[in-house]
C-alpha cells in the first residue's frame, strides 16, 4: 500500500448502495486512522455487512468513493490492495473433510500467501494441537479461531472482523482481544462489527454507529457519551442519618429536577445528575462523611440507543 502515513486506513466519501428502493448505505462518509481498533455497531440491517462487502470489492457502490490506505478500492490498484486486507466473515464456510492445516493452506493459495505461515498461525490462535484433525470435528469456537487464522494470512495491514467472538468462551474472547492488541501495536488497523457492545466498550479507539444505512455518530466512546448527554449515576454509601441529609445539602447546586435521588437500601443512595454538574457535586461530596462512592458512566448500549433514537 502507499507509504503515505497521513492517509487513513480506510475512508468513505458519500457512499450510497441501494437494493431496489432500499438504501443499505445512504451517503455514508467516515474515516478510520491507521493503527486503530475501530468498532462498527448497529442493529441488523443497519448496513455494516454492506460496508464490509464494498471495502472487499465484492459489490460496487451506486455512488461515492472508498479508499484503503489512500488507494481507491475500485481503482487499478484494487487487486493488490485486496490482498493486503484480511477478512473474517460472520459465517465462515469450511470444508469439513479438510483438516485445520489443509484449510489454511487452501486459503493461502487463494490469497497468494506463503504456505509457511499456516502452521505458525495455527499455533498463534491456539489450534496447534488439532491442526491435523478434520474440521468436521471442530467446535464452534475452534472454527472461529480457524477463521481468524485465515484472516491473518498474508500479514494484512487492515483486518475486517464481522462478529469475531461468536462461539468463543470467555477465555477465548480474552485471548482474541489480547491478539488484537498485539496486532494494533504492530500497526495493523482493525475494524470490528459486533452486537456485543459490552465487549467493545473498553477496548476500541473509536466507533461508528449505523442505523438504517445512515451514519448516526462517530468518535471515541467518551466523546459519544458526552454527545448523548445521558445522566451520570452515583451510588453513595453511608449511615442512614448521613444519607438522609444529602439531598437537602446538594439541592442548591442544581435546578429543580436536575438531581434525581433514589434510596436503594438502608445504607445506599443513588443520585442521577447531568454531566455538567459532575465536578461540583463530587467536590461537595468529598467533604461529606461517606463510606463509599461509585461513579457509573452510561454504557455504550445506553449511548447507542439514545443517539439512535435522536437520529
């Protein structure tokens, strides 16, 4: 790919893709910097898979342009660019009569990748001990690991991963993201489409939210939280007498209704407050005789539904 490091890993400019009267993507423009772990989220039919197919040059846009590392996907450099992209589809079709190593060798030949990469990649994804076992005997999680290994063939600079943790147990999911961290540290750009928002929340550098084929929002998780302006939640723990005095003590700091209180039990009180009041309220609470204080930001799921409903 071009060596111009100022080019984003991928860029879309006013991309439209229609199927009949339905716009799977409707004038979507976005950019992903190189070396990021980037999340692509949205409901079924939001346009995520269509975007991946366009980047892979499997389908063509009705209008707009797409670039990977400064090269137009549909341009003369398209075939070379495609070889530098790894892709893990949501439902990878495998030949059950082949073993794991033979499967990787098959994909390596299709991609023009060195066969010498196959055995080390099996080890890398935790399948070294079953590489000669027929794929028909693989569990769902093992198939997913094998699919990840084929996406890594050819040492790609961009990885497109569609629901990549499907079938993985918690240990497998943790290992998968640890591998993504190592790839990102090596400069690989990773784009993950996932419905498991809790997995992405603390891991991605940035996100794009799609709804009905349109780009609803793009930015870091924290930036999207601030854009949605959902209330923060504080859980305060103290004696019943101390908790009883807190609402009156904090009331002068906000307009009526801005601070919403809920008694959880004898020693815990929940406070919901606007983001703009956070520092002032925390400063006042620092002087209160509390036993504990927990601050909860809105989850990525909360933010997604809020921004989607406002779009």
